[in-house]
C-alpha cells in the first residue's frame, strides 16, 4: 500500500503550488458540502415541496450554465489566481446571507443567494481546473486529478455526513457561519500559490476585447476539434440521467427510508466514497488513455445498472452499497474526461473549454432534475419507478456512446498513430 500511495505523497510533498491549491480545494469543498444539507433543510422546513426542493438544484445548475460562457472568457483573459481569490471571498460573504432566512416569506432569498454563489463558482471552477496542468508536470497530471477527485470524495463524504448531524443538532445558522469561514481560509492558500499562466498577446487581447468574440472563438474551436469535443461531452451525457438520480436520493431518504438528513448524509457519503475509489479502479481497468473514451460508455452502463438496483432496495445499507458502485463509475468518467481535456486543450483556450463543459453539464443536470421533480410533484410515477426510469435512460446513453462516440475516437487515434488499425478492428 505504501508503494501505491507514494506518487500522491510525493506530489503533495514536493510540489508546494499544487499542495496549496489542493488544500484550498479541500477546505472550500468541506464548507460547501457541510452547508448543502442546511440549504435543503431550509427548503423542507418552510415548504415541504418536492418541486421547490428540486428547484434549488435547478437554480444552482442554471446559474452555473448562465455564467459559464462569460466565465470561460474571463479565465482565459485574466489572472486565474486573482480570480479564484476574489471568487472565494465573494462566496464566503454570500453564504452568510442564508442566516437571514427565518420564515417562509423569505424563502425566495435562498434561490437568489444560491444563484449568486454559483455565479462565482462558474468562474472559480474552470480557473482552478485550467490551473492544474500549469502547476504540475505531464507525469504528475493524472496523479493530481485522481488525488483531487479522491480528496473531493473524502470531503464530500465527511462534509455531508457531519453536515447532516450538525444541521440536526446545531441548527442551520451555525452551519452557514462555518461554511462562510471555510471560504475565507481557502482564500489564504490560493493567495500563497504561484500559478503560471500563458498570457494572451496584446494583439490577441485587443482582438478579443469584445466578450462575444472570445466566447464565439471558444465555441468554434471546440466544434472544430472533435478530439477535444468528445471528452467535453462525457460529463454532460452522464449527468443527463445521473443528476436526477442523485436528486432523488433526497426524496428516498425522506419518504422511503424515513431517516431525513441523517439518511441523506449516509447516502451522499456512499456517493462520495464511490467517487473517490472509482478513478483509482478505473485507471487499473483502462490503463491506456487511448481506451478512456470507450471506457466512459461502460461507466455509464454500469452506473445505470447500479441505480436500477438501488430503486428496489429497502435498507440504507444496501442502497448505500450500490450507490458506491454507481459513483465509482461516475468518478472514473469525471477524472478521465478532465485529464483528456487538460492534455488536449491549449492553455489559451482551456478556460473556455472547461466553461463550455460546465455549460453542457449544468444544462443536462437542470433538465434531468426538473423532469424528475415534475414527475414526482404530479404523481405520474412513484419514487422507485422514477428512479428505475432514469437508470434505464443512463444504460441507454452508455450504449449510444459506445456505438457513436467511441468509434469516432478510435478513428482519431488511428490517424494520430496512437493505436493501430488492427487494434481497432
């Protein structure tokens, strides 16, 4: 085990800039997940509506989607380190605003605050993801992304679990104060990091001074480079069904398990565990990057089958087990698509590529959650039937990916000489 951990330990030990960025991610992520259940608790306390609960997720995703195009332009044009610092400060102030919600009449404020929080997240996320290749070597890149995913899952697991208990025992106000504090602490670590960045030339800055020009160029670049477009589509196609399934875990914890925030904390902890383990296992199953696009199709099928089983389970332990397996596949898909984009997209377009990826991801998740929430709100299907329906859609998406996207990737790899025609045939 010591040997297997060695690359990750050496990366954190010997690369101070990545270490600071990584620590900042851990602290901010913990606050996010720690505070998320408090937001859900506010919605359930003052409304009790599945539709309004789903709407908070939709608002999050649509806010990310709305700001993603301009966010990509900003992260390619301006200093990413400074952008991350200001985004963390702003988010720290915003989450403290949730304390003002003390009645059903003020519930609208939750949606405004979550929209503002996600607007700054839309800038922060592509800036952070685009910066990782700039603070790591080519050999460190995969290790860095696996470590980031594993850390995210551990923090997600502990943050959601602790957040569930904290919300129940301490109340939402204390939870939101801790959430705000984590952003301010994370800011310090980003401030101390040295993050290189390829600067646009004066001529390029002048030519793209109109944001619409920069955004349009990013879209055209992505469309013209299908080898970059393919991994860009992976997260969006996955979450087109998975987003609804994760949302339905909230309803399952309340109406099936009858365990409230604690049950949701356990199920979301299982999600986090799977996300952390998955990239390590996925890398062992698909050792060569040339097989990663094909692997994404198998991961979609696997996740769909696992959630199909979850829809029929009766106990939190069995549900949690299959949620772990489903998100092992999801985590593998996430890391592999991220690494391929980091390798294939040049630095001066990387921010726009990742922001457009976020746009596709958030739109797909918003649509899936909205459809699931409407089905449940109007009683068209039961929670178990709705979960099985979206599980089946995810399996179908994986099959479609294997028969359309994967063959196109193979043709590209053959043309680049990365694999032989015999290997494809």
